[in-house]
C-alpha cells in the first residue's frame, strides 16, 4: 500500500512545478518507509517510470528534435531547440554531479525540504504576480 501511495505522489508531483523528490521524502518519512538501500532502488524505479512516461508522452517532439539533430538542421523550430537543450543540460548536469553528495544529505533533512518548499513557493507566487502585471 505504501508503494502505491508513493507512486501516486510521484505521478502527480512530477508534472507540477514542485519537487516530486521532496514530496516523496516527506511521504516516506510519514509512512515510515525506511530501509535506505530499498528506498534508493525504489526512488530510482519511480524516476525511471516517470522518464518512460515523459518519453512516451513527448515521443513525437523527441523524434522531430532527433531528426533535426541527425540532419544537422539548426534553422527549423525543432533544430533551434537543440542548442538550447544542450545549454540548459550541461550546466544542470555539472551542478547536479558536483553537488550530488551534498544534495543527497540535504534530501534526508525534512527541515531543509520544508525551507526549500517555502522558497520555491515564494518564487512561484512572485512569478505569477509579475506575469499578471506584465499581462495588464
């Protein structure tokens, strides 16, 4: 039953502009879902499942972007996305890999997760307010 609840949480939160991992960590704590080795494998399986769903959902767009890449066509709409994907992915991967051990320790601290949720919520709220101001 706990795994079903965690799967549902992952499924809903992955598509929202919030931390699915943070929500999983909080749920794991309250469900008393322990075993660190089991959690690592379980979290990995949840994220692989999400990746498969994302690939299936965006398969057309992914095919179009890969087709543009194979043709080295950077002038079409899909081709213009390739440099943007690279520019966005490389720094994110570098930061993620360099902070992996720190972030893994932080992900176990519920207080830090709560603070991160508050900061993220504030940014989301501010961006929503600013977007409304720009629309006027």
